[in-house]
C-alpha cells in the first residue's frame, strides 16, 4: 500500500507551522498508524532529514499519548479506537492522509504533532484523587459496592485523558474529561468524603486553563476512544450544583452565627 501524507511540521512552540508532503511506500496493511510513521521517519533519517515528532508510549490503547488528528478527526476514522490501534487496512491504497496535532488553545503545539497537554495534570492535581490514608491494600470485600455502582464507576474510570474530546469540540471544552474523573470518584465510598471540594476545584482549574463551555454537541463522545458517555457531564453538573448550594448554606449559617 502507498499513501501520500500531509503532515503538520512546526519547529517549536514559537515558530509558525506548515504542512509538508511525504510519500509512504510499500506499507503493510497490518501496520498500525504509528508503525507506518516509524517507517516514514526511518526513511527521513536515511535521507538526512529531521524525523516527524509525535507522541507515543504504550501502543496498546491505554495511555492516550498517541494524540493525532487524522483527516480532520481525532484518533482517525474508527470509532472507539486510539491512533496506535488504527491499522493501515482501514485506509484505501493511494489515499492522501492529513495528519495534525490537537487544535486547542490550552494544548499548545510544542513540535510537529506533539501538543502540551500538561493542563490535564493540573486538573487532576486539583482534585482527581483520594487524599485519605488508605494504609495497605484493603480486602476486596471491605467496602461493599453495588454492581451497578461499580460498573458505572469503571465506565468513567476508563477515560485515558488523551484530550480527543477537547480537540473535537468547537468550544475546546474539557467537560467530558473532567466529568469522567469527578464521576468516577464520586461514585465510590472512598471518594465521597471530599466530593464537593473535588468538583469545585477541578471545575475552577478547568475554567482558569481557558477551556470553553460545553454546548452538548456530542462531538466529544463521538471521538472518545473509550466512548465515555455524555451522561457523566450531566452527573458532574449535578455534583457541581450540590457543592455550590452546600457551600452557600455553610456561608449563610456562618454569617448567622
């Protein structure tokens, strides 16, 4: 299989980028998209050219590092699939493939296809954790959890923090990511102690980072490689509303004293 690649090249965060064309020849249909880029890079190195910079790590669809927009769609044309699990047989022989980094203000491009998504780390640091001293590994039956609750928590915990939801959203909203992290911990007994503080801090950090508002277009769910449901955004909104009311009541009670 042969392809024409139009790849975004950008020297650093301060320079202007542009698209450059490359030929990917004799590509095996069973190659993953990243393996195809590896082959192209080997050819570029052989020719004395600078290879294309892109992120990758696990290459098993669980880390979220392979953040590429392929033909205008984050993670490419396959639903519920990360770039590292996207195979070249999913493209037509001779096809032109457009490859870009995430396009969002809070995700500045560092080089070529590499975007800085460290803002997600700051959101997690703001509240996406359980701060109680858990000691050793607890017995599996120490905290009885209903099967439906456990399954819903696991559905939210499936989020790998890749940022495809932000890249697909016309408002560059991070609501699906934040909602997944908030909903995951709020559902479990270990996370209920600080659920109000968690949602307030994470939403505030998200807003300070410059992410846009959610207008429920569904584009985030459509491109999420783990198919996180929009229902979690509704759950986070409920968590946020309850936290606001609880804080307001606490302030009112304090003023009355």
